[in-house]
């Protein structure tokens, strides 16, 4: 799954150069739809990493000239929604000696929809409801659990059909749209409800050997603040290591925030968070989608100007790092 998921980028680049097919009534609904938000929903499989898939989709929309709207509550419409449904079940398999063996199989269905708001058609749905104006779905397929790595790439293949349809009615001469940076969150916002310990910030001190700002330790980007480069395929590792070095040369900084201690008697037990300081790299989306899993996924796209006041708030901000 790793290489095929992000091979999607090059596949769509090829697709964009293909001559447009005849326009269908469904494709006509895409005319003029130059802005949309992107959501990926995965049901029944914790191994399929939806943020990585969503970022790959967003990058492709930027490349063909679509403005990607930020996530919101309620969502910003139109919404391009990719749904992956996976169900594992057991079936009987007959062995060569006629013995019956129970084995697990995986059923999965992928569906991509562009949904927009429309006047409600029933009393319950008035005044508005969201409807699908463009849909492409695969038939339910059954595979063995060891083949489930193939599910996410097949789901992304649906986006190739969306790109073809969109280019067919809107043309291919649109300039790429920029990935807008996330707004800096308020580090002093009220602490959200949380099931995890909400320890307050443990301020950094000058003895930490770094620049102390906003209760945290600000330093140049380092391997300690990002995910492991050894999780990246060997063929891409040198590229990723060079990207990290390039960001250090550009002066990219991170801020480390500690919360705790959990045990006041022993003064032990701290939760540590790393964030981009003040701003993420301008091309963060392209960096994140250049390899899988990219070490920068640990930091995502969110930046802070100071440490959040509580661990619960830090967790909430960390959880929104792909939005």
C-alpha cells in the first residue's frame, strides 16, 4: 500500500494530460465547482490511515486548480467525500484432504462522492440537506486479510475518475491553487473536555539549553521532533533526510512543550508535544505527500506561537494537525 498510495500523485499527473471524454449528465454537475473540502471516512479497518489519503487527495485538487476549503463544523460545502468500508468475516474452506477450515476474508467497498447542500425534500430535512451530485463507487470485493494493503490504493483510484470528469467539463488550463496555512491556534483557549490527564504546562527554563518562548523550548528542527526516517521505504529515505536538512538550513524551528508531572509526590511523568513554531514550511502539503509515512506527519500542518496552557488543549491542537 505504501508505494501505490503515493504513486497516485504521478497517476493523476498523467491523467490530466489525457483528452477529455464525452461529458455525461453527472459530470456536468462538476462545472464551475472550483472549491471544495475533502473528507475521508474509513470503517472497519484501523490500519488504513485516512489522514495520509486525504492529504494526497487535497494535493491533487490543488494541482488541477481547485481550492481546498478548510475543515469546519459544519463542513464547508461542496464536500468531496471518500468512504472506505471494510468488514472481516469467517468462511469455510475445503482443504485437499476434504477437511473444512475456517478462514477470515475481507469484504470492502470504496465510494467517492461530491456532495453539496440543496433544499430539503422532506419535513425532517428542511430547510436544507446535503445530496450527492457526483458519485463513483466500486462493487464490493472480497480478499484475504493479507491482501488488505491493496484497499487504500484502490480507493484512491476512484479519484482518477473524478479528476478526469472535472477536467472534462472545466478544462485543464487552471493554475494550481496554494495550500493555505492553518491559522495559529489560541494557546490560552479554554481546555476542552478530555478523558486524559489535563496536566498544566510545565514551563521550560533557560537551563534546558534552548530559547525559552511561550513556556516551551524553541530549537531548530531536529530528528527528535519528527517521526522516524526508518519507517520510510529505502528508496525514499535519502530524499526525506535531505528535506529535513533543507528545512534546517531555511531556519525552520519547532517548539517542545511538556505537561505534568502526573505524580506530584515523585515529580515524575511528563507528556511531551512537538509543534512547528510560528509556521509550518510553506510547502508542507507537498512534503507530507512526497513519501509515506513521512516523518513530518508527526508535526502535520499546525503551528503554534506558544505552548497550549494544558495537556488537553495540546492534544486537541495536535489532533487537528491535518485539517
